[in-house]
């Protein structure tokens, strides 16, 4: 009976893995999944998948591999955030003290906390989608074998998007979805509108690829979880992963994204140092690998990096504009420190604070700093919840990795991806783009599930 139960759960989680893979692969093709219609479609697909998943388990009398109650702090924080977002678009503003809801005297006050309740409703939909996606990734990766397969498949997803970006740039006259671009001409953007968002997506792929390679190099083959269909023996698998990394890194340079390339190198450096810290016997191989990686990046810069190097020279000018924008965003936070202006409402609230020296020739619909955006939209208390959740997950990942006897890719990748996202969010809004965030969530979720299982195995041993 136990064997039959495990078999049903295994097959059902296998279905879940391929359904999630299809969503993460396809949805970014619609302009980075950054349109209201795509948000709704993604949510519908995720909730339909979840319904089928739970129905199959219920009919068989089988429970999910991991329950929400197993991680009460994380899910409790997430629930608090989503409930508050729902409150923001309800007509409750008149029930609150006026001091909490700053509003210009010459503009009619809103009945809701959010200055744009319709957009806040979509924000709630996206947050619920991310929570469900994280839950699915945890179910998928709770099994070591499936976790290895899942991360290998996610790596292939990034390689395919990188190849698509290169083809659009080099073979189809620098187009987006086979149509003329309206911005970022000369830079690889793939199916994303913004080169920096595409660069973050590729940076996640670089970290994932290097994590898989480091596991191949440093972990005895008999101690690795053998994924189904994606491991052909150490040498062949290593060559495939290196080839994928070369494709991703090449296109990353073609994005001409300064911070995208920087955070990719930072993420790769962090996971490499984490891996080498596990053993003193691999320094020679690591040095050779580092030399190859640096030489490869140098070659890529020489071949494709002219635009990137030119943009590095303009950092000072861009920094002045960003600092002025950040100052005005901080003024927005000070105006409503507890309530915020509502989820996805920055572009509607910012005109109340917009002034020179921030240029008035452009539409500033993003703060270009996701931390400031969270505080502007949700207030200091609730806006800090996503950061707190990620801090808890990062701590669990690092703790489990430190206790593990060998290098294990899921925990490495999860840690590195958090580093990449945290750094790039300081100066841009990549994690506010759904196509990027979905990849981030599944890698972090898979790493977290693997870390929890690793800790339990260590306890049993």
C-alpha cells in the first residue's frame, strides 16, 4: 500500500514538473509575460494545474509531499502580505486615520488605500501566482532525483531563451517576436522588452549552469542524485553543461546590460567560492576552471562586448539620474510609511512627487530599485516581508549547504540566484517582470526543498 501511494505521488509530481516547465518556458515569450492579459493567463494555467494536481491526489487518497504547515513562518508571512494587498484595493480608506493616508489637498481623495485599485488587484494575482509556483517547486524538488531533473530542465529552458535571443538579434535583423523593436536596438532582448530584464534571466541561467558544473566536478558520481534522462556520465554531461553556459554567457554579453553582466559574475563567484570551501582537494581543478571561465568572458567581450564597454563609460551620468529618482522615491515612502500607495501603483503615485532634476521627457513607471518600490507600494512593514522571506530561505540554503558532505547543485543554485536577484534589484526592476520572477521562484523553491530534505537526511544519519 505504501509503495502504491509513493508511486501515485511520484507520477503526479512528475506531471507537475512538466506542467511548470511548460509555463516557465512559454509565458516569457509574450514580451516577458509583463502584460495584464498574460498575468491573467499565467494565473489561470497555474491554478488549473494545481486543481488537477490536488484532484489526482485526493482521488487516490494521497497527501502532497510537503504541506504548507511544514513551513509556517514563510507561509504565514506570505499570507499576511497577500491579505494586506487585498485590503489595499477595498474601499476602507475612510475608516483609517487621515494621518496614515497622505494625499494632495487639491486632489480628490481615493476611497481605497491604493491610488490604482485595479492595478493592485493584478498585483495580488501575481503574488498569488508566485506563491503557488513556489509551492509547486517545493513539491517537485522534495525528491532528490526529480530535483536534479527539474534543475537540468530549467537550465535547458534558459539555454533555449538565450539561443532565441541570439537568433532574433543576429539572424532576424534585431527584432522582437519577429516584429520591429521600439527600444534597445542593437542589444539582445530575446522576447523581453527590456535588455536588463533579459540579462537577469540569463544571469540566473549562468548561476544554475555553473552550479551544475561544480557538482559534476567536485561531487563523486555515486553521491549525485541521478536525474532521469539528463545525466549521461560525468564527461558527457559536463560538456553539455559547459556548452549551455557558453551560449548563455555569449548572449548575456550581447544584451549590453552593465549590471546584468556584473551580477552574473557576482553570482558565479559566490557559488564557486561556496563550492571550493567544501573541499581542499579541488583547488587545482577550480583554478583551471576559473581560467577557462575568465578567458571565455574575455573572448566574448572582444567579439561582442563593444556596446557593453561603451555603456560602462556612461555609468556616472546614469547614476546621477538614478540617485535623484531614488531621493524622490524616499520622499514617497516618507509620505505614507505604513500604508504605501498600493500594489503596482508606483507609476500613478510618482507624478505627485516628480520634479527636476529627474527628466520630465520620460515616463517613469518604475523606481529602478525594487526595494524602494516595495516600500512605496506596500509601506515599510508589509513591503519588507518579501525580503524577510528571502532572507529566511537564504539562511536555510547556506546552513544546509554548509552541513552537506558534498557540493549539491540545488542549494548552490538557489543561493546564487538570490544573490543575483538581490544585487540587480538595487538598481533595476527585473524581479518586477513576471517572466524573470517565475524562473527565480522555481530555482529558489527547488533549492529550498532540497535543503530541507538534506537537513532531514543528515538528522537521520
